[in-house]
C-alpha cells in the first residue's frame, strides 16, 4: 500500500515537473512572440512614418461650366510635363474611375482633343474588342532608358508611345496597383535639361550623361510589357497627333510638342485626312499596323488633338457633327 502511495507521489511530482516545464516553455514562447510582434510593429510604424503623406487641401470650384481663369489655376496647380507627377495624376484618375463597377473602358484624352465620330460609333469601336489600345513600340533610338532601372525594369521591356491610351478594366487595375515600376520611374525617369527648360533648372555639367526620359511616354507601355500583357493589347493609339512638320516655316510648329491646329486649320478636309488613315508604321520594330474593328478594315483614329477652342468651334459651326456621322457609316 505504502509502495503504491510512493509511486503515486512520484508520478504526481513528475507530472508537476512536466507541467511546470510546459508552462515555462509557453511563457518564454509567448514572451519571444510578443517581443517579435512588438519589434515588427515598431518597424512598421517607423516605416510608415517615413511615407506619411502630407495633409491635402481640396480646392472645390463652383462654376456654371468652364473656368474662365483656368490658365491662372493651371499655373497654380502645376503638373510638370514629362515628370512622374503626370503619371501619378493618371493613376489617381483611374483609381476614381474604377470605383464605378460598370466602367469597363478608360479613355485618356487631353483638353485639346476632339471626337472624330459620333458617340455610338465610338462606343461600338472601343467596346467591341476586349483589348486595350496603347501606342507601344520598342525604344531603340533615343537614350531615354536609364540603366539604373535594371534589373527591376530590364531594357528588353522598355517601351515608348503616346500617353493617350484606352485601357480595359484589368489593365487599369494593373496601373493602379503597380508598386514596382512606378517607383523606378519616380527615381530614374527624368527630363533632360533641354533649352526650353533651362529657365527652370540649371544646365548640367555633362549633358551627355543625362537620359531624356519623358515618363508619360513610357510608363503604361513599359508596365504592360513588364507584366507580360502585351498579347492583350492593340499596340496603337486611338488619338491622332501630328508631329511631322519639322520643315514648317511657323516656329510654333517645330519643336518637342505636336502641332496645334488653329482656326485657319479647322476644315472638313483636315478632319477627313485624319479619318482616311488606315495604317500606322512603327519604325523601330519594322511593323505596320493595319487598323481594324470587329475584324474589318477601319479608320485608325477616333479622336484628334491638339485643337484650339476657336478651331473646335469652327468645326461645330460647319455642321461637323453631320459630316462625322456620315463618315462613320463608311466603315
């Protein structure tokens, strides 16, 4: 009997030791876990403190239609041409447009764009294909690619093209959710100090080392190539711009920007000449893009830029909408 009691006491003592050991392990483990979590939280808090956005001010304009002093406010809210701030503005626009679940296509247009066809034709043209329309080609001629982008953005994914894209919903979400390509553009895609910008920044000591990277002409194209999505893209823009007027006697029509169409330029012949374009040649890729819609030959462009307000009003006064509707039925 005494032997059984002794064995029981020994067993109970062993169990207590085991329980104590387990409790000790649990306590130590909990302490280590809490310290680890505390360190992670502190590190995250420290990281967030480095990227806390500045407080914003919302400027809310109450106007009947357009702002008559828009040129003043444009200067006030300056978005630098060619810098990463331009593509950040595009991402913000997309983010808000994506909030409407019924938005399936996202068309980037400038304030100087005009439609070449009526709404129904334009809608059908864009919606009838699941692809995005993004002017995109290999950039092999100019020194815009900054090797510092490698290996995050390899040179074989570097693309150039017009920023006036039409994105489907999936590609719009890719742009908005991008946390890899955009930071590289912010750090390494900068304008070269060309003469027209010398008043804004000092002339560099060695201009040959600069990479004349214009962010909005590369970002979406390069991002989609980087994500392996070029097979889902029709690699041309739907917005026409005229660049090839280097021989013009008008100094304003020679330079780094496309031609601006003024009052005297606004004629039905000009509009028809743009509508008659049915193919685009991409020099760097030796590629000719024959334009089509729903598997049939079609005009290449639905929009055109850059038109002044007087030029656009003249087209309206010429019953241009009637002309556009008639022309749309040709395709």
